[in-house]
């Protein structure tokens, strides 16, 4: 899972602008997601198109990346289990630094700071974080999805008046009498 082949579409060579503060370049590319981006309940499926529009700017610490990632996430409604599709347009932002990312790291890993080897930025993590931050914890097919009947599992959206009659207590008493006779 953590293997990143050299051919990863997220890896972008910075040789032309690295160590030349003030220079910049834009990247506008669409490519199939090499792996799922998201969670178990909703995510951009592997192979789905990702649209990446970022500007890469050479700064004294390394490379400053900012832009947008767009994709369609697919998931499951947390109430009725129907498919949920959601357009994601997430802001991407991060500093790729040649300095040690963990140098003055006392309160956990700093956000939006990534390691840069001086030659290639790997946007996978920053894009992954950006997409994840736009996805709901509990996807819903619609905000007022009524979910499923807790007794029979029927979809309540299809049948708003769905109800189960409570068994008449007199009838159930009679029924248990009959059962006693039979046994
Ligand atoms: Zn639903
Ligand atoms: Zn039911």
C-alpha cells in the first residue's frame, strides 16, 4: 500500500524550479486514481478520474503547493445503504520542505508540511488529506433519508406509511392458549 512507484502520477519533478525561489509552474492534469482516496464508507474509487490543478512555487524552504483537486466520491448511505455519489472539489495546500519536517515537532506532526527530497514532490499525501477533509463521516443519500425499518429492513423512503401493527394482546393470549392445548 505504501509503495510509491516512480511512475506515480502524484510525483512531479521539480528540477526546473527547485532552489530557484520566486519561480513557479502550474500543473493541470487528469489521471485515474492509483488507489482509493477516502474511507470505508465513502471515497474516490481506484481508477476514477482525478483532476489536479495546482501551482508549484519555489520558496526558500522548498516548494509551496496550492490548488484544487476534483473527483467524484462514491459511498453508501449510512441509513438506507443506497449508493451515494458526491462531487469533491478540495483545496490542496502544503509546503514541501527540504528541512527536517520533524525538527521542532513537539505537538505531533505539523499539518500541511511534507518532506521534499529536492527533486520530486509527491502530492499523494496532500491530495489524500484534501479529499478526506471534504468527505462526510456519515454519507447520506439525502439529508432527510428515513433509513430502513428496524423490524423488517424495508426502505422507508419507498413506503412512507410503512408500519407494523402491534399484535392485539387478546389475540395473542388466545393464541398461546391454543398452543398449550396442542402440545
Ligand atoms: Zn439513504
Ligand atoms: Zn417493516
